[in-house]
C-alpha cells in the first residue's frame, strides 16, 4: 500500500459484494414493495372514505330520517290527543248525565248536539244496555232498538271499558268509526254509550301535519288495510302495499323501497288505545339521493380506486424488482469475471514463486552434472566412460524435464475448483509465507508468528485461503519499509471461529481510504494496482462463511483480521 | 575465438564455482563472486569481457549492478540470468543495457554460443 496522508483508527465492515440472490429474495423484495406502497397509498384512501361515510351518514340522518321521525311522533301524539279528547268527552257525558236522561231519546239528542258543537265529528249517539240492546238512539239514522249483543266491539267494551273501532262503512255508507265507553252499575249490570265519528275529522288531524308533495301520511289497521286517504298507496279500505317491520310503542323510521322499488323513508307508530297504525312515507328527494345508492357509489368508487392503485403498484413493483434482479445479475457477472482474472494473476504469481525456487537448485544440478560430463569426456582412459556418460545424460535430461515444468508453471493459469478439506491454518500460513520468504530475507523484514496452542483444523478451501493470505501478506509487504515488522497471529475466536491477524507497522491507511478498501478497482498503489486484490479477498472470505475486518492508523500500521468458521456451513 | 574474461555473479555459491570450473575446462578465463557489491569491486580492479549476472541477490540486486557497470563500462557485455522472468523484467533488462536475458537452468553450449556472439559484437 502506498503512503497515506491522514486519518485515525477505524474498522470497516463491508456488505457482501454483488452476488446473485435466489428467486425467493426477489419475490420477498417484490412483496415488501407491494405491501408497503399499498399501505401508504390505500390507508389514507380508506381512512378518508370511512370519515366521509360517517359524515354522509350523519348528514343523511339529519336531513331525512330525523324529520320523518319527529313528524311521525308529533302526528302520533296529535292523533292520540284527538281520540282521547273524544273518549274523555264521552266518559264525562256517561258519568255526569243520569241514565234516565240518556235513555230518553230527546235527552240523548240534546247531548249529541252539545258534543257535536263542542268537539265536532260526532254523528250519532246510542245507549246500549248490558244485553246489547240499543235503548235509545240520537242521530240521522233510524237505528233504535238494534241488538249489538253478538258484536265483538260490544264484548270488548264489556271488559275493557272503552273501545275504538276501525274505520268502516256500515249502515251509514260513508267511512266512520265508533268509540264507546261503559258505565258500571251495581252487580254485573252496566250500560254503554256509543258514538259514531266521521273519519273525516280523523283525516283532518293527520293532514293537519304540513306535508310536502313527496310525502304521505295515513292510517292502516293491523291487517294493513288503509283507514284514511293516502296520496300514493291507495284509497280507504284498500290493502296497503307497504309491509311494516315489527311495531314498537314509539315512532320508528326505516329506509325501504316501496312496492315500485322507489326508495322511501318510512316512519310508523301505533296509535295508542286504537287499532290504528300511523304510516308516514317520504320519498327520498332527488337532491339527497338514496342512502343505499350513495353508499354503493361511495364503496364502488373506493373499490375502483383501490383496484387501480393496486394494479399500478403491482405493475411498478414487478418492473422494479426485475430491474434490481437484472442489475444484480449484471453486477454478479462482472464480479465473477474480475474474480476469475485476479485468480489467474494470483496463481501465476504463485507459479512464478515455485518456479523460481526450483530453477535455482536445478541450475546447480545442471552445472554439477555438466561438470561431471566435462570431466568424463576430457579424461583419457576413464573407466566405464560410456556407463557414466549415460548416467549423466540421464540426469541432464531429467533437469530439462524439470525446467520444462517450471517454465510451464510460470505461464500456469487454471481455474481452481472450490473444494473443502481439513486445513491447519498454521501450516497454511507458513506455506503461503514460504512464497514470500525470500523477499522477506532480502528486505530484512522481521516476520513473527504467534500461534495459539491446540488449534483445531478447519474445514475450508485450501487454494482460496492461500489466495486470501497471499493477497493480505503482499499488501503488508508493500506497506512496510525494508526492515519493517510483520506479525501473524492465529487464535480461536469463540467455539465456531478461528481468527488470523496479519499486522504490519507500515504506512497505514487513512480513514477515508479505509471505507473503500474492499471496493473493486479501488487502489492507492502508485503505478496502479488492479484494485481487485482486496475486493476478491473479501469475496472469497465471505464465500467461505468468514468475515474480514481491517483496522489502520496512519503512520502506525494496519491490521487485517480474517475470521474463518471451523466447520463450513452447507 | 579470442580469449575472454568472464565474471559469474550469483548468490548460489555451488552454481558459481561449478560454472567457473566448467568454463576454465574450456580454456575460458572465469571468476565467480556471490554478491553484487563484490562483483562491482572485482570489475573496478580489472575489466571483464562478459559479466554473467543473477537478477535476484541479497544486498545489491542484479538490476542495480548492471546499471552501475554500464555507467562505468558501457562496452562491457552483461548477460542476466534469472529463475523466473516476466515480460516487464526482460524489458527492464533491455533498457538497462543487458546483452541477453537467460532463464535458469541454462545449458553450457547455449551459454558459450552467446559468449561468442557477445565477443564478436
């Protein structure tokens, strides 16, 4: 490493360089993108929808349901008031008028006149005894002496004291209804005062309610027969086409569709002490629209938007994930090629080291054998000359063969297969150092080994590890001046790892450069290294399941630590 | 062939002595040393026709020795000998003025042929 300018101690951990990930990795990446963007995009939409849904609902209630409810309740009360007023009048008459006066036709006629004047709507009056016989009658019809003993209303008034009938036509040929009250005498004897009231008076108190043209209010009985004129749903005595939900005692409002499928708001309430049920219908205005339609539209819009957003997200994520995968594949490919190139270079260097070591002794053997041949040739009368010449030529031929091998080794370049075998790190480090021993000697470098006792062998790739340590040692050699120190320490790190420290007292690396030290093509070597050595080293260590760290201080030195797993993961 | 004075420089003493002996058997005046510094000293004492020089030696290396020789004695032929040679090393040797760059182990007949080439140069 070339001298560096500044910086302090630092430690660098690198992300693993480009490597092709599995399909599941990109699947997961895609999923993460889809889910996170969907959440970000859809959550506000959903929240907004819920808020507007609630707001709409509230507004809708305010605008349409509440008025209908209030109107239903008010009308129910005014109807009840109307009926109880007439019941009270009748009760007062029966309580305060002597029986004799009521039984007398003229007396009864006077009472009817008073009632009709005070309350209106009274058509006729009849007095009936406990046997159901009409004792007297006042009114426009000739009904005196009629027998009501077999009529249901008569039995009802017998045990309930009062009775309000449904609307009917009867003898009178126009819609009316009957109210009756009972006066108890001694024993089981009693008499009943029965009044007929024109329904018109009842209708008026319903229509008294200010109804807009899209609304309707009318009475029905418990069988759904219309009792008062309806705007939309038929005439009196016709069957009302609307079906009501179960009744309570108070006014209730529901949203419904009428028989023609038109959306309506339906208010309804039983009128107390009578067979009548008040029905109030408001056809939903065009302005407000139907709540159900509105709701459908709102959710339809949200569903459509969500679908559109999801489509865009899925398409975008698929596109992005594919781009990332392609880029990774490209990077991995480039990195693979670089690794290959560097491997060739490293093996070439290794071959060169070996060749040099062997060529020197070969040169000596060659010269010694040559000298022997010279002596045999030049000495006259040499005993067994031919035999000796044969032997010497054989040695020289072998030397030639050896030199052929070493010369070939210098151009040696072969792709190494990854193989796992038991490796003793101390022996491996010493072996690698052997290649550089001569340089260490020439430059008077002080190389020290600090090996922990009883180091177990590790399972790893010999060739790759040689390359790793040769690279690091080469860097250390380049960093130290002649006479510098290089320390190699091997020690166990936990139960799973063995660590190798390679420390030099060289120029050190600045913090800035330390960040880039494992990046491909990063070099500080003057004259230009390839910038691949440490990048490849890093890649190999990672591939072997290990970790590489570097600490450095400018002017103090650099320490590389390689952690290797004792057992290789499959 | 005119008489030649040859200096063999190599850190392997066995190589030096044997080669010197073989050259002398062929009536070539040869001397051997094992250090670059020693070689420069011998050359300073008396000139040689040809110097056979190992590239990699402890102390002053072959490349430095050849540069010093060529400074003082540009006419002196220097043949470099090495255990391994790269293209860069060959180029460096040429630039330094080496007559030839040979790979170890070298055959004596090849060596003599180059000596003759050098002396007739």
